[in-house]
């Protein structure tokens, strides 16, 4: 993040010599790049270094945007041990690591095992320098840059993580290629709830609520439908719900434009069809890869039209702050606000829509926090835990 600040300073000081305008800088990124973009909105070190932002498949409230100090120290110490550096003295540890070859550091880093629930190996932390507080507190205080913001995501963000989390995070041996069995569906949800919530009673309650929310009624034994629901669950958790929460807050202060990338290439997509339009699927279109003469045979006319559209609205946004100052492909991109929640659905025929999966968004952004804060009187056993969990979950879902 500090390197990015220096790069932005360089742009501010030098971009006019390349024909650019230092008073009209737009930053954008995808995944970790998107959370980087969003964290710059919160950092005092990035003040006046950019004026608009685009975040694709991640925001500052995404669970992988930052990590705790304890997690970062654990990863740093494990890296140091693999590089034969001391860990008892932090200054000496950092100095030792800095003396190592970049390739040795990279190799050692990649050998560190991690179990993704809320964080990966290396993420920013609240250091009181780049980031003065956690993103949720900063958002609640309105302590962020009121710049125009575009937020995007793909239709099946969660499919990329499902296999990894099934095996590496939760130790479930079942492959997802042929669907997910009802028993593994339940196990996955329960393990996710308990991994994210330290209080057993709350975790049980949340697991019951998640199972109720994502069971594909009435096809609750359909293994393909169960897999699809887990894809939605993970997408909601890591991307969709945080994106909407940030958009709800940010749109009160500055224009927000939201979009769903919903185009899957017939010729170029290499992932299994069940994964749909997964994480990273949109990036090649941002940079016009389908239009390159050397690669154009890998894409059809629909792919090229989608890429041209994305580049046009990005260029419009960068130049004017409005993705469609003149209608592009017959659609005018409406601003997002917390009551209408308009978003653009980008496919071969882009069109405006409203309220992306509203019940699921309401669960994660309104219901889930309440479930996590329920207080239990463990001294009285009035109702069995499972029944109490289901009853409470239903009450809060329809609250």
C-alpha cells in the first residue's frame, strides 16, 4: 500500500509531461487490487492523489481487505523461520528478511500454508499510518474520500473459492465437480459459521440461518442446486454483500455506479461451465484482450462487443465522471442509491436492473450482524440448541 502511495505521488508530479491531468486521476483494480483501491479511499496518506475510483470484485469491507495484527505477525514469523531469521526481535527479524534475495522470499512465502476464512497470507493491517482504524469504523464515521466510485463484480464470484475452501479451509474431501451432497452442504455451512464466530451459540444460530437461507427449496437434495447455492453464499460473503454495504454508505456522499459482469465467452472461457462467470472473468475485457489481432481468433463478436463496451464506459468515467455522458449501446447508466440500488448488468445486451438479490443482501448486511450479537443465557436450558437456533434464525430473517 505504501508503494502504491509513492506511485500515486509520482503520477501527480509527472503525469502532465505525458499529456495527463494530475487533477483528474482515476485508480482501478480487481480483487486484491480492488480492496487496495478501496483502502486508498480511507487512508490519509492518499489524500489529493486521485479523484475517482473503480473497484472490481472487492471493497474495503470485504473479509480479505485487511487482516489482524496477530495474523500478520504469525505469517511474518513463519516467513522469518523459513529464511533462517530470528523472530524474538522484530527489528532484527525485518532487517534479516530485507537482506534475503527476492526469489528466496517469494519461495518461502509461497510455502506458508494458510486456511482462507477471512484472510490470506499477506494483507494490509491497521498500522496507524496508512490505515488509522478498521474500514468498518472509518465508514461509520464518514471518514473517507468523497470521490466518485464505480463498483463491479462478476455473477459467480464464489465459484473460484468453493473447491479451495472445501478442501483446504474445512478439510472436506468431497469434490465439487459433480455437485455437493446434502451432508457436505450442511458441514460446509456449519464450519464456515464456527470459523467466523467465536461464540458457539451464535455460530450454531448463524449456521441454522445460513442453511435455511441457502437451501434450494424444494430441491434440497439436488446436488447441483446445493453446489450453486454454496457458490452464491461465498459470493455474497466475500463480495456482493460488502459491495452493497459500501455502496449504500458511499452513495450518501458521492456518486456511485454499480455493475454486474454477466458475460461468459462461448469460445474463450476455460473453467468448467458450472463455475459460470467467476472471479477474474471480467479483467481481460477491461484491457481489450479480445480485440488484439494476435488473439482475436480466440473470441467471437459478442466477446469483442462486450470488451469495447467496458472500455468505453471506463474511459467515459475517467474523462467525465459519468460512464455514459452520451448513451452507449442504447443504455444510460443510472446512479446507485440505497433506496433504488440501480446497477448495470453487462452482457451482450447491457441493461439497467435494480436490487441485486435483495433478500440475500438483507441477510448479510442487516440480519447477520444481529445474529452475531444475540446474547444467550447459558444458565437456563429452556429449549434445545438446534430448535432455538432455527426459531431465532427465522425470527431475525423476517424481522
